[in-house]
C-alpha cells in the first residue's frame, strides 16, 4: 500500500488489521507508519495462507496527533486469492489397513 503526504507536516499512523482472517495478515515493519512532509511511503502487508478459501481482512490506519496535525483515517480491504499450491514436504509410510 503506497501512501502520500501532501502536507508540510509529518503524518504518523497507527496500523491495525481487523476482520475474520486478520491473523493471516501481518505488517512486517511494525504498526507505526510515519510519512515525512511532501513524501510517500509504502506499507508491506504479508499474507500466510492456511486455507484454500479466500481470506479477508481490513487494514485500518488511524492518524496520531503529532504537532497539532491529524490525518484522515484510512481503510483498505484486503482479500487473498490462492492460485497455486505446492506441498512443503512429502511423507511416505506403510501401515496395515486393518488388523484383528
């Protein structure tokens, strides 16, 4: 997610992931996002698939009051799509199907 700060003051946001599958998404660089004046920054959101069904969550960015300036609260809908599956390991074993 790319964020731009058009103002002449620094913006600071607290990022939170909420929703049904929020535990499957993470913010590797932490929950605080700082955007310098007239600059832009990117927020990386990582996803770890546990199920074949699509996962959904919401990225919520709530501005912190820094020096009297407050940015707008931002929300982003996150949806996953699993296109390809590869096994992490293959295990071979033998056992009887039935024993008396």
